[in-house]
């Protein structure tokens, strides 16, 4: 029989999973309605086949899908398992944030960023757009994480620029890493988009990707973690592109949204950056 501490170690992740999965259920609403400029609150969720309003028995995260075998309780029509997968992913993301960062504001902000990246992943996959609202929340969360780091660790986490004048004393400028990362992320992607358009004679990257890079720059800062994030996104995109072409799902000239790759790379770098970044650096950086 589990003691008090053992029971707590089981109960806390279980509660966090349920809360995260419930948030994932709301994210499904956001993913469907936000690109259509519909209200996220009204009307209540309904079956897209028969139009019946869904009740509590239909909306229990993860478990309703399993219990109903992926079918509407009213009309019996099947619906996509993606709804359950989003709920499952956000439930696990909530547990992961608590496990990696503990009961801290950083854990909460990291989970918010992951939720935004889930929205980015599916909206860009479905509609080829990246919602500005999600990007803005990612950037704001990155700035908040930076402020917390500055409060806890001081100027050691800031970007310090030193300049020695030809005559007289030198001076230094202290800049928040989130602001520098935001500018660098946007700048790097603008250059890539410009070069790609000139080389391939067509847009190689959308402005939504540029804005998302700026948001993730605010989260990851201007250092090696951002480089890892970018490189992972490129590698994921290359693999997905080659696999889809091999399966005949797309041709070389078909557009492949980059937002989902950036979203996956963002989650991996945010949660596993301490492990993944040294590995990437050892493989792709000299010295």
C-alpha cells in the first residue's frame, strides 16, 4: 500500500494530466474556430455531422473518445482521433512541465508555450496560416520567462555588449536575452526567406514562420538553443518532405507548411534543450 508521499506522487501527475487534457479539449475548439474567426465560447461544442450539442459524457478528455469508440453518441458517425491526440498530448505536456521544472512559474509558462505550439501545428497544417494570437502569447511568455530569470540570477542571463571608445572609458549595454533573441530569430528567418525567394523564384517561407521564429527567439534566447531549434525544424522538414514525396503524397513543387516542423522543434528544445542542444552542437558545430 502506498504511503502518503507515494500516493501524492501518483495523485499530482494524475490531476495535472486531467487538467492538461481538459485544456487540450479547449485547444481543439481553438484550432477549429480561430482560423474561421468564430467565437471560442459560443455556441457550445456540437457534432459536425448531426449538429447535436455535445454533453459532458461526450466531452470527457481522452476517455470519452475511448468509451464511445470514436463515434458520436447521437448519430454514430465517426470523428477524427486527432481530438483525442491533442488532449493526450497536452495532458502529457502538463505532467512533463511539472516533472522537469517542478511547481514553478517557469513550468506554467512553458506549458502555455507548448499549448500555443500545438495550436500552431494544426492550424498551419490545415489552413497554411500561423495565428498571430498564438505567436504573441509565445513571445509574451518568453519575455516573462526572461524576467523571472533576471530576478533569480541577475545580469548573468542578460546579453552584455562592451565597447571601448578610442578615447575615454568604455561602456556596456545590458539587453534582455528575450529581446535580443526575438530580433535575431526574426532577422535570421527574414534573410532565409529573402534568399530562398531569389534562388527558387517563389516564396520559400511565410511571414507567419518569421513571426513564430521571433516568438521562439524570445523563449530560447539568441544562443545555441535557438540554433538547435532551427536545425531540428529543418531536419524534421527534410525528413517529412522526402517521406511524403516517396509515398507520392506531394511533388517537389508542392508547398509544405513549415509551422508544424517549427512547433515540434520548439517543444523538443523547450523541454529537452539541456539534452538535445549539446548533442546537436557536438554533431554540427566545429571546435
